[in-house]
C-alpha cells in the first residue's frame, strides 16, 4: 500500500496490482497462468460438453453402442461419449439390483441425509428426533435393501456401484466408531494387558496395507470359521474395512483424549464419579468434540479406500466402471467412465472435507469464549 | 469371609484390574485355541498342509519387471524377493518424487500471486479427493494409449516413448568405471569436510566463502575429470527396433510408470498441505526480524523459515511416506509385479498357503513401516529444538 495515490487507485485496481502484478516476475507468472487456464479449461469444456455426445451423436442418431459415438465415426471429433454413462446409469448407481426394486435403494439414498444430519450439526432444531432416527436407520436400511417381511429378498451379490461404495463407507464408519472408542480408551488404560492388546492391534492394522487385510478377510475368514458358516463376500469386505477404520479412528480419538487436561478426570473423581461415569460424562464428550475433524479426515480416507474392494472381486463404483470398460459394445470409453466416477468420489470427499474445515473453524470460536 | 472377598473383588482397584486382565487373557486363549483347531480341521479337510516348505518349490510363473535374475523355474522365495524389491523400488521412487512435487506445490500455494496459488489449490483438491486406485488406473490407461511400437515417439533419437514403455539406452560399464564412481563418492565426502573447515574459517576471520559453488563444482567436475583420465569407460547400448519389439537398451514399463504417476501425484497433494501449514506455522515476526537484520530473501527462507518449518513438517511427512508405501500394494490392479501381486496373489493361488503367505506379506510391510518410522524419528530428533526446551 505504499504506491503513489492516483485516480485509478480503486478497489479492483489495487487488488489486481497486489495479487497479480506486484512485480515483474509476478506479472509474467500471471500471464502464463492465464494462458494455462485458458488452454486447460477450453480443452475440458470442449471434451466434456461442447463436442461431447450425450444421447445422440453429431448426426442425430441415437447412440446404442460405441460404434455410434461421434469420435468413432468422424476423425475430427474428439468429444466424450457420455452415452455409456447414460445407458449404464442403473449399474453405476444400483449395481445389479432389479430395476423394479430400485425404488428401495432410492428410498435409502433419500433417507440417508436425514439419518446423518443429526450427527453433523449440533444446532439443528429437533435434533433429538433426528438422532433417534439415526439409530433406527440401520434397521430400516437393512430391511429395505436386503428385503424381508413383505419385500423380495435381494442378495448382496446383486448390489453394486454407488450402493456398495456407500454401504461399505457408511456401515464401516458406523461400526468402527464404538470399536475405536474402546481401542482408544484401552490404549490409555492403566492395565498392561488391555493396553498391550490395543497397542498391538492398532499398530498392526496401521502398519499393513488395507488390501492385505481385505485379502486376509477374503481368504482366511472361511478357514477360521466352522464349515457351515460362509459369510458372503460383501460381509467379508465389511469386516476388513471396519477393522481398518477402527484403528485409524482410534488414533484420532486418542489425540482428543490426550488434549483433555488431567484436572478434568481428577475433578470428576473427587466428586465421587467412577471411572466409567467420569469417562462417559466428562472425558468422552469433550474429547470426541475435538477429535471430530480428524475423525472426518479418516472417514474421507476410508470412503476413497472402499474402491479397493474391486481387487477382491466386488463391484463397487470403480468395479462397475471397470466392467463397463471391459464390455465389448462400449470398449475404449475409459476416460468417460473414470471421469464420471472421479466426479462422484470428488463430490462426496470434497463435501466431507469442507465439513471438517467448518467444524475446525467452529471449534476455534467455541474455545475462544 | 466370602462376603469380604467379593467386596474386595469389586471395590479394590488392584485386585479388580488383576481379575479383569486374567479373565481377558483366558478369553483370548480360548478364542485362539478354538480358531486354530477349526483352521487345522479346515486345512486338513481341504488337503492343504502347513509350513514354509513351499518356498523352495518352483514358482512356475514369470514376472515382467525384475531387478534380480528370475525365471519361471525360480522358487517361490525368489518370487518373494523380486516382489519385495519391486515394492521397495516403487516406494523409494514415489517418496522421492512426491517430496519434490509436494514441496513445490506447497510453496506455490503460498505464492503472493492469486492465480498461481489457486491453480495449485485446484490441483490439490482434485487429486486428494479422488481415490488413488482410480488415479493409478486412469494414468495407466493414458499410458496404454501412447503410440504403438512402430510409431514410437522419438525424443533426441535416444528415448522411444511407446505404449509398451519408455525405451532408453542402457549404460555399459567398462573397466575403470568403478574408479570414476569412487571419485564421485570421495568428492561428496570431501565436500562435507570442506564445508566444516570453511565454516570454521568464516567464524574465525569473518570472511564469507562461496561454499555452495565450491562444493557444487567439486561434485560435478571430479567425476568428469576422472572419466576422461580413465579413457571414457562408459558405453551405451541403444534400443533398436527388431521385428515387433525393441532389442537392447533399458525400458520403463507402463505398469511402473502408472504406479509412479498415481502415487506421486496423489501423495504430493497431501505433502503440499503439510508443507504449507508447516511454513505458515513460522510466525511472521521471525521473517520480519531476519529481514530487519539485513538477510536477503533466499537466506531468510533457507536459514530462518525452513529449519523451523521442518519441525512441523516431518511428523506428518512420515505418515505420508508410510501411506505411499502401503498404497504401493495397489500394483495388483494394473499388473505391477509388487509383493502383493506376485507373491501374495499368484503364489497364493498356486500353493493355497493363504496363512503362511499372507503373514509373510504382512510382516514384511510391518517391517518396512517400522523401518521408515525409525529413520524418520531419528531425522525428526535431529531437526527439533535443541538445548533449552
């Protein structure tokens, strides 16, 4: 702000000068950046929208397989052929779920936000009822998805796409949460046996890749169990994912526990509360509150990592995508499929990371007064 | 009597915790006993023996990427070694490149130029919110759409870029090259002593010496001089197109490149965030104070900001290295012959020794993880505050 005062010294001018043209080098960088952005965005826009096929190709014909895609007819055409996504949309969102039963999945998708909103926002009106619904939701969801009383049973082998991704992500996180609290408390326990067990479990899980855990759950679980018991593939993956997530979440919660001053526990005990009373009423509410942002970060990681189940033969979003790419009728449309899947993952993960940032900000202001 | 014993059981903390722990050990022992019995029964039923004898049997499959000699006649243990080396190779290369890219992007994110730093921001948000597996598959697909062997992209008549890999000349070391290599090592060691000596002299006399330039010259020119003295003991074996494939030279396979690109680009986004927050954690006063002392901008960065930022950066950087190493196990999705793909996949399917092989793979990863943690902790101790804490 040390420049000479001139007539052009308005808000926009000074912003541009400070942020884009503060020096010679900065000016050159700005111009190169503009060129770069222009090139990249024009390429992306042309490919995804302006030159792309959606339902019909450039001749106006309806696209029923890859030979109808504009880029496969005309050498000059380079745009994306989104018809593969449109034709296979059901598979991406529901997997092999029967078409006439898809409303059940839709209902679960529709109810999911109501089940989660109570956990996410503590200043919500009627929050108590939302929380009740959260606890009820797993049973409603199970009944709707799997079937039962009055509804046709749909086996998990027919589930796929976004359904499997969300199922593994949400269920894995929900199941891992209580387990991770036990592990985090156990790791800080004064009893050496409990402490050792928890430390070994957490460090072991965190030291090996998720894919080895999934392999283990997939190959070894049937070896450990009696002959009649054959957990289906989705359940095996869920076991692996839950154990994995619980170890990482436990570390996030341990961070929160460590941040609580010792005086809190001592004060609670001097009031005559037992270990469990003080933990449940004094320590955990405070510790969980600070550890929510890191917990959300581990959840983002897990949501992305659910894509690994394709390696053990499950059809999650990416698995369905790979199947779509391998289909002869639609072969070689890799980029369309992968870009579409990336976008879905991006939207979920980006929203979660924004939420985590919002919480961090809120926490800062909460603590300052 | 029994009443007071029960009371003590419940209200005496020491006895209570003893009882709980004994019970827990007992329960665990029972569970482990039942599971082992069941597993032994299941294995016997399926006709699968136990033990590590299979390691000495012939593996019977080939591996495309190998740094040590390996044929399909080699043993499963050899396959394990090949996989382990490939895992370490991709992990080391990935960590190295991700660190460079991550630091670069992290510094760009702090640039005073609004456009420039937001390009970096978009890169970070897009890469870290998309699964690394998806990225690996995507980059691998792009590499497979490179020109075919016959229409290879040629760069300077040296590199051939094809959909089967990047071909480059392979060095052939002749007699006397080891002397050149040793001169390089000795040059590096001598720079360390020279630096100490010149620092000491600077403290005594106050004269500054261009340490950086002297040392760079020493490291660059010593091997070159020895190279010519020994009569240029280095030759190159150029790749030549013969029939349908290149003969000779070196090749970087698309599986390796795909893994490297995926791991590097993904992890660099996370590293850039830790670098950014590390640099931001150094208070503004530090920078202003050093500028007030008359230090130039690059010296402020090198002597004041980065040493303090490193204290904050190293611990999260360690966990990023660990993540990258663990993510290198995703090679199986695109056929990169790492530990999980070859030994944990094909060997497991052939022998059926799930328990032995998976435990070997897991113990190996645990060892790698612990080793990285150990070295990074040593480095972390070295950069932390010393003395008055």
